[in-house]
C-alpha cells in the first residue's frame, strides 16, 4: 500500500520528464490530426487529474473518477437511481447523504429504509428488495462498524447496487471493491488530501459501465475538480499510509487516556479489526466521546482546547474537534458527543491539551 501510494500515477517515466506530475492548467488542447487525442478538459481531464485517478484507483483496486467535492462524487452515485427507488442506508449516516436521501424521498418518492449500522441481520433483510444499498463504515460520528464481508455479498446476491463511503477507513484499512461493492466513494478533502487545504471527491469502481456513467455525470453536471486541487490531492495521497499510521497510533493512545478520565462518560471507537469479518486492518483515527455535563459544557471544552482545533471536517495533519449534535438533522446524537479527529502531533501534547480543556 505504501509503495503504491508513492509510485502509482507517475506518468511515462521518460528521461527529462518531471519526477512528479505537475499542475496542468488547461481547458482545451491542440487538435490531433488523427482525432484520437484529448480535446476539452471537462471531457478528457488533464494530466494532473489522470495521475490522481491512477493513484487512488491503484489503492482501491479499480478505476477512479475525480470530482469537485465528496458530495459531487456521492451525487454522481445516488443520481443513478430514479423515481420510486428502494434504498437502504445506515441510521447513522453523513449529514449530507441524509439530507440527499430525505430530498429524494420528497421529490422522487424514494422508499428509504434506515438500518442500524452494526445489525447484520437487519441489513440482509432490508437488502432483499433494494435497488441501492448505501454503506458507511465506520459510521459518522458514532463510529459503528458494519460487517461488510457479509452484508455486501448478501446485497449483491439480492440484486442490489452496493456503494460504500470509505472516507473514514481509507483504502489503508479496507478495500470494499474486493468484497464485491460496485463503487467506493471518498471525500478526498479528508484523509486523502490530508492538509485541510482542498475540496475534492472521488468515486472508484471496477465495473466499466459504472465508470463510464460516472465520467458522463461529471461531464454533464460540471462536477469537475480544479487543477490545483488535484495536484494537492495527489501530493497528499503520497503520504496517506504514513500519516494514517501515525494518526491511528495517536488515536489508540488517546482512547485509553479518555476512558480513564473522570470527566468522560463514554468513548466510542471501532473495535472490529479482523479484515476477514469485513472490519478494518486497524481502528482508524477518529474518536467520539461524551462528557459529563450539558451541551454548553461540551462547547466550553471545545473552546478551551489550544492545540486541538475547534473546527469541522477531519483527516488533516492537525487534530480537530466538534460537537456534532449542534448540526441540523443530528437529533439522534447525544448532546455532549464530541468527535475528535486525531492528527499527527505528539501524543503527549494531545493528552495534555485534552486534560487542560476537560478540567476548565
């Protein structure tokens, strides 16, 4: 994985070429006399897009299509399904997806069944007559885990299209295409970019028809990524395994520290670690925990932190924290639940920062 992250998408390797694929800023191309060359970047991409798509495709085991944001990639998948579609999704799902599904219920008459993330039997039952099964494991922000190795094949046998949001686990921990999923999506804004300085998304599939459909959606809906964003996403991808290993190591340390803290009521952290059961080759770098007190008390903790940044999103080199229940549509969350996305800082410093804030 680490070798492919560094080596994939490097281009031709012709002597004299740049070692790294540069930022290619182009909207159109000189026409080829044969008619076979690229013509317009919205249709054909640029060398920077193509390099990024090759690299992330190598890590997930499929062909990638880059988008302008994670939600653009998600929309490209969800838009495959028309009026009256039967869709199964987790009860704890990313807020953007939850809003998309609610809109589709209202506008398109979708029949959406929400299933507890970790209830394998419920997934299998609900998938029996579904057209789309949407999976997100670990879930956001309760960090529950779906048995992907059981749920994905069962859904496929039932005839469903299976999509997996792999943003939290990343391909470092799991590759859902290898378990039979039709498509994997990422917010490349998060761990792939890794530096909180870009917006991008990507969808990866091993199905040629699905790949062509995703490219067509991107072209017709104008969901194209920027040249700088693709350069930054590719540069971030090069260090993804290294950064993720450090962040995950820090998270494990902080989990034990928080579990022993008198101010912390509950710590949520994935525990399914066997890839043969559909879990991850690790536990990830996001922790959710509840503190004693009120929602206002939780907000005070966020504001008292100095090293850990009070900000939304996740996956950067810096640690961030937020109270997710303050967001619209998150009424199922405990009011004092804090989502801590652990970065690559020194673990001792992170512990000290948490201790100071929790006693403020």
